[in-house]
């Protein structure tokens, strides 16, 4: 991933992997909102499967370090409950290869089955639970 690329979104089609790269200028909460809106359009209101990557910056409290600024690349495997079994299987079986092709070790993977799991608050909660004080 290049430093300026904030978002990569991928769809597996019958013949190929379709990639879309968007640069949202910043990776703020507002930019994340635009990212979710774009995904909503591209997935027909989260009815279709997708992979998406977002460079997520946040702060959390850490033992011995106080408040720390964190930068994590979030890999979202979006497989809505209403998607066909075949599509879910294609996305489940290809996720590791897609993730590996991004070429970075600091990717955090989350599986998303409905739009509520795409909220900024939900991802912040999961990231601070994983990297902050417990």
C-alpha cells in the first residue's frame, strides 16, 4: 500500500478481481463516513460482498504509555447475511490471498455481516479493545 492510498475496495466478479482505490485526503471520522457511503452504493445497501481496506488512525490509553496515537490498516471482509452462499464461500476462500497481496504485516482483519458493524464507533471499540488498556 502506498502512503497516500487511504482506501482500497475490491469485488470478486465472475472473470476477475475488480479494484477501486480512493484517496479521501484524510482518514478522519468524516472520511470514514464517506468511505461507508461509497461502500453502501457499491454493495447495493450492503447486500453484496466486498473487501475493503481503510487506514484507520485513532487514540487509545495504554499501560505505561498514556494516551497513544495508533495507525492500523483495517481489512474488512464484508459478507452480508443476505448474500448468496456461493458468494460468501468465494469471499471466505479468497480473503487470505487478497490480504497477503497487500504486502503489509500491520493489517487487522474484521468480518462484517451487516451495516451496524461498519460504524466508526464499532471499529474504534474493537481496536481500542485489542490495543488499549483492558
